[in-house]
């Protein structure tokens, strides 16, 4: 029964309903902002229904339903997933180093690692403050038009502040446990510290395991920001993804293309969020019900 409640909430409410209602609201706001006539709202609604049914008129929006969905599936979705993986890896590595450095400073008076961690934190804060277009320009200088997806995702999460924010969240939570009884008891077992990655059975891995029920909901809440940053990257490099479609729609005042692109973009947002929440549900079903 709990599994069916999960599917109903995430697939129907946070999936289908979120995408449909979000598309209607955003499209209506766009039409309102450009002062569109009343009949434009009906035309947009008609185009949306045609798109959902797979009968999009290519003469109207310039793309078939399959082409727009492919733009999201081939470019936007992989870029979003790669960005999410980078955020997770960076936050895990930095947080593991931070808590083990704190441990060494408290128990062995070794301040060097903690000072180094402070330097890395400063560098990360500085990079998070650098505008995205600077990183995209550097990537273009290095690779030209053939910029790899993984490099674009890396630049997006580093300069967009996404990895910095995730690291601060995870690091703060894990550091708050260092002086707690359960962490002190675990540290007496003589386990490996896990300085560079919170592997299972290590000290940092133990702290991460305690933080996981809070970290996964945090990642789910960051999915819209990841999708938004990925869309900016697509626009900057003129990728044939949903970001380019949205710009084309805005420049050409193509309401039909805008409506369909927004819908697919919201669907991708829902898919990535669903994957993250599924992990939370499978590992901590009771925590899922409290956190969502």
C-alpha cells in the first residue's frame, strides 16, 4: 500500500499534474506579459492538447512532437543527470575531507588539514560567485564548438554555485555530528577515517549515512535549479535542446513552440526528481513520508 501511495503522489501529483498545471500557468503568464488577445489563449490550449495527443501541427510550431521530446531526451535530460552526479560527487568528497580534518584537529591537534579545507572552501566560494558566462567562454576557448557534455555540466555546477551549496549543506550536517555521542563511540572502533570519500564502514561514511535521510530530500529540492542551469548552458552553446527551443519561441513570439517546450522541460524536471525520490523511498520509506 505504501508503494502505491508513493507512485500516486510522485507520478500523478508531482509528475503529470505538476507538468500540466505548470505549463498552463507559465504559458498564461507569458501570454499576459506580451498582451496577447483572448483568442491566443485558446490557440495555445489547442496546441497543447495536440502536442499531448502527438498530433502537433509542424506548420504551426516548426517541430513535431517527437523532435521536441528528442531535444529534451538527447540533450537536456543527460546534461541534467550528469550535473546531478557531479554535485553528489563533489559534495561527498569535500564533506568527507572536512569532517576528517575536524576529527584530526580535535583528537590529534593536526591543524594543517583543517587549514587546507578552509582554503578549498574559499576557492569554492569564489568560483560560485563567478558568472556562468565566464566559464562558458573559457570552455569555448579550450574546446571550440566541440565542448564535451561532461565538461559543460562540471562548469555549470561549479560556477553556478550548485556544488558549493550542496557541499555546505552536507558538510554542515556531518560536522554537527562530530561531537555527538554516536560519532564519538564509532570513532573508538578503529575504523578507517575515509578522508577522501565517505565509503561504508569508514568514519566519514558513518556520518554520511546518518545525514543521508536529509541529504536526499535536499537533492530533490535542487532539481529545478539544476534544470534551469542546464537550460542556460544549452542556450550559451546553441545546443539543439529545450533551452534553444525556448529562446527561439521567445524571439519569434511562437506561443505554440513555447508551450510544448515548457511542458517537456517540466516533464524532465519531474523525471529527475522522481529518480531522486525513488532512491529515498527505497532506502528510507518512513523518512520519505515525513520529508516530502
